[in-house]
C-alpha cells in the first residue's frame, strides 16, 4: 500500500511562515484509513495541507473527509441555514450544492452548469463592499486588500468547525496583485491573483509579549448574536482585520430573535488537540465584548476592537502570511481552529473562478488554557 507523504512548505526568502505542508501520494476520493490518520495528524501539526491533482474528487468525498475529522458532528454546514438571511454579509458569496448541502460553491463570473446548479452568477467578494475605504478604481486590477480575516464559524449556536476543505475547480491565473495594508505602515505583499491567505494563530500567540500572552490566556471573547447580520452595515479597517466603530452595527430590534443560550463566550486561545500549543483564535469582525480574568466585562466596542487589533496585527504582517497559489485540482484542507484566513483579490467580470468549500459545525467547542486547568 502506498502511504501519503507530508512535506512541510519550504520557507521563501524573508518569510517567517512556519506552518503548511504538501501531501503527496494520496487520493482524497479513495482515502484509506492509514492515509486518513497520516493526514489527520499532519493537519494538527501543520495547519494547512495542500493536495495537488484532486479535480476528480466528488462533493460527497469532500464532505466525508471533512466529517471524518469530527466524526461525532451532526454533519450540518458550519453556518447552518443562517446564510439564507438576506442581510447576512455571507449571503451573496455562497451557493449550496443541492445534492451535498454541506458543500458550497464560491467563485467569480457566470456559470452555465455545475453540480446540479444551473445558470448562476458567482461573485468574488470585493473589498469595496466591506471596507470603509477602497483601492482607487484605476489601481483595482493591480492592487488589492485582504477582504476579511476570519475563522469559518457561525459564532452563534453552532460550534466552530474543526476544519475546512477548499477545492479549486477552475482558476483564472496569469497575474499577480499587490495587497496594500493601507494602515500607515506601508506594508505590502505581492500575491497570485485570487489567492487565499492564511496566518497562524500559534505564531500570532508566540510573538506576543509575556504580558499580552497572559492577557490572551485568561480573557474570553463574547461574540455578537447573529454576528454576520449584526455587522452588515459596519465597515472594515483597510487591513481586513476587524471593523471600525461608527455605531453602524444593527440594534437587537433589527436582528432575528436572540436566544441567549446561543450567544458564545469562547476562550481567546484555543489548545491544539495534538501538539498542545496555543493559538490566538479570535474572529475580529464578530467580537462584541471581552470577559477579563478578574470578572470585569469590557463592553466598549471601540476599545474591544482596538485591543484585539493590537494583539492580532503583528501576526498578519507580510512575513507571517502564507498566500496559496491556486492551481486547478488543488484541494486545501486547513485547521480552522489554528489559522485565520482571508479571501483576496479582484477579478475582472470575465475571469471565471469555481471553488467548492466545505466545513461542518463541530461536535464540541474549542478548549482554552483555563478549561485545561479546570479539567486537570
Ligand atoms: Fe472562510
């Protein structure tokens, strides 16, 4: 039997990316138990796994791989049916595959037929629809932004998925773009068109000062109820790492009914189930309050966001970001509880891109450092 081989990414010059691996000699459509255990361990060790030449993988096999990483999960999509809410910021970006509803189609351009979906328009999210400011139109094909750094998670009711799979079916290529941080630092990063970028929550934690480490280990984050509807009128910082506070969030009266027991208060740091390392894992746009060690609850949204941004921003510096150069047939499996990621780029109208994405709401919530102490 041929066993999968795991090759950590080679570091490029100037890069401090210390995660990610390419997995070879494996067919996701016909995944043996032995190979599954290899890639499960590799996932928690390397956080982002790239499998080339997987164009033949069915939506069913994609779902089954995702489900197998959390076999007790009920098998519902990570956002449940909340995507259907017209006001949700996620609503325009995803189309559900009718015969495999945990798998979504994302991309750009007009598609005649794909997996039972007919004559539909995909729209690659453009930062001008979400950021407070935008790259000038004349630069739009050469320069871009991180659209929105995030974890794939409903953050209300359903537990954050353990892993997400992305399969590149059709990839327009051939040019690169420069990501501008536009935050006064002058930071820029040249990336392939339509890349997906990843930043490690472990590195984000590791590079903090001792004082900040203590703070993030002992603080919990309360997320807004119905966060993607709540944030729908608010606007993002230019680095895609959280929102400006201009009072634009929807009031509870404009949200669907709020069930208090679905509101999530999660540790700021999540423990890796295999390595025991701590990842600073916060969805910066969905944060509402902070619960401090001494029991104080920090409710001032502007202050909460400023704090989170200060903690996370070093971890998305150009030297810390992995930008995947998509080829058709690439399947990327990432540890959604160990990395943050973002869509990037601006396509022309006729640049057709088709991806399939799958994640499922987890069977359990992430464990924080203090949960471990309590359990010991
Ligand atoms: Fe995502």
